[in-house]
């Protein structure tokens, strides 16, 4: 008997051609077709037709999906896999025998993640320990926490732990020179919690590009993580609250600083119908707003680095934004942009995936790190598990002049930093905001050169 897992009409567009297999990160790691988009769609269809039940094994294969949507980019039939996996998770979560999260996870993502001050408070012991020169000791204590996912989170904390209390951004930040746009800036949960200095750089860059930047005092979580985890009721509640708080502010765009947030908000029309469609139409990623403005006001300061751009899945695949971040980097004098192989594969961050699926996330991070190290002229096996020495990594010619990786998403930034930490000869890692701030001379210091 069907449990109404997904709309069967969405399933039949998949012709099972298999072109999604090479684009799927979990299939590339496990080699198991049950961990591929085609395999998961087969399971969904079998459940809908009553041929199989909701076994723990089936739920595990659905949960292993990173929701990176690389498969949608690769699919010639334009299968709406995003709609399928999100609907399946939402309906499974609502079933008595459906999905189960680790103990303590739901309170964490409901009460802590949507509140940046709570995230910084969680990091306060590490911040205090850093001031006392005892950060390594504190990290060791964190790793012994009884909650596995919480113990793993310490490896994803930034090197520069933010203080628990920070100065809030001004609500109104006027443009420098001629005003081109008025934008509402979303500070985000993880960004403002773990990497608040990057938000300050974003605001300075937008002002330099001619934007009046409004940073609302009241702005909650967009619900992206709730959507990924199948908590649709929470997602709807958060989305409605955000629309209520931001929707009435007169501005040209609502600017997202995180790929997952932008992707979720642009899909509010599907989540809320007409109630969310108008808000969704105003949402733009930072790079969408900045790229045309940079062409009019190009940076004048040189940033002499040879950098590779690692795009975020929810930016490159879900939002189909791939050229704008690269255009921003190419506009910087002195910067040489190169491409890494396997750009379509996720680094393993994927919202809370690296905490809930640590083995697969670590395998993907090792694979990504191996490719980066090979591109930078280092031995891809140095400090990396031998199974991560992919054919693409082995085939790369060393490029010793390459000295930096740039990403534009906080989750990718933290995940890549964790993978590159301790690697001999590892490149430097920068956020796009750091590089642009350096090029426009609005950064606090010259970290990038």
C-alpha cells in the first residue's frame, strides 16, 4: 500500500539513464547504486507502488543523500529530484515509523542554530580557552562529549573563534558615492554565529559598490536546515516569520550570504504558495547583485594570488549560479583564476550532513582535499587516506604557483578548512568576501596578499 511518500507524477520523468551516477557524491564514494539519485528514485517508486516497505535500510539510503542537487545539473530529463527528496523526507519525518535523528539534534537545530548568539555562546569555552592559551586542551574536552554529532562539531569551528558578544551591524549602512540599489542584507545563522567578520566585509563591499544596505534588527532563520531535514512544519513557521519581518521593507533585493539560505528562500513559492512567491522573487545571492556592479566599479587594488574557486552546491546546482562568483574573481587585478577538477562533487558539508553522516562527509572531504593538494603541487596522499587518491587527482600536473582556494559559502569554508588543516604545504583558504574586501581596500587587514 502506498504511503503517499511523493507525487508519483514526479517520479516517471526519470528514465533511469544513469547520467546522474558520475555527478552523485555518495555514489562516487560508496559505489552502491542504492546511494545514487537513480537508486533512491527507484526506492521511492517502489514504496509508492506498495512493492517495498519503509525498512531501516531504505531510510538510510535516503538519509545519505547530501541534497547537493548535482544530479539535477547532470540530468537530461530535468527530473525534479530536489522536490522528490525533500517531499520524501518531509513525509517520512511525519510518520510514526519514519526518520529518526540522533538524540539532542532536534533541540540543537530548533533552538541553537537559528540564533547566532546561541552559536557563539556554545563556542564561548573555546574562545576563553584561546585567550588563556588552552585551546588544544578545550578542543580535547569537546571531543569527549557524549553526543557524537556535538563532539564532531568542534572540528568545524573556525580558527578565529568569535567572542560571545559582538557589536551589531548598524541597521542602515549608506552607499558610498552614487546609490545604485537599496538592499536588505541577511546575516544568516551560521555566518553571524561562526564567521561574523565576513558579514561586516559583505556590508562594506556592498556599500562600496553603491548599495544602501539595510540590516534588520529582527531577522530569523530562513528554514533551510529544516527543509533539508524534512521538518517541513518548522520550515513553514520560520519562512512565514521571515517574510513578516523582512517582506515589508522597501528595497530592490533581499541579499543572501549563504548558498543554502538563498536556495531555500528562492523556493518559498513551492513551500508557501502565493504567500511566499512574491518574497522569493526578490531574493538574490550576493554574487548576483555584486557581479554587474563590479563591472561598473571595478576594484583597483591588486591581489596577487593564483586561486581556484570551489563553488557551493546550493549555489552552483540549486540556484544555477556559476559564472557570477568567477566573474567577481576575474575582475580583481593581479588574481589568476584556475579551475579544479570534480567541481560538481560536494565537499561533504551540506548543512548538518557532516555532523549526521560523519563517515561519508569525511570521505568526501578527503577526496576534495586530495584534489586540492594535487593541484597545488603537493602529494595528494600526504596526510590523506589512500582511498581518496582519485584518478582525477593522480592525473593532475603539479601547479606550484597555485596558492589559494576561494569559496563563497560558510559551510564549505568551514568544511574545507577542516580538511586542509594540518596538511603539509596546504594552500591558503579564503572566503570570497575576504578577497573582494582586499581588492576594494575595505578589509580590516591585508590577509589575502
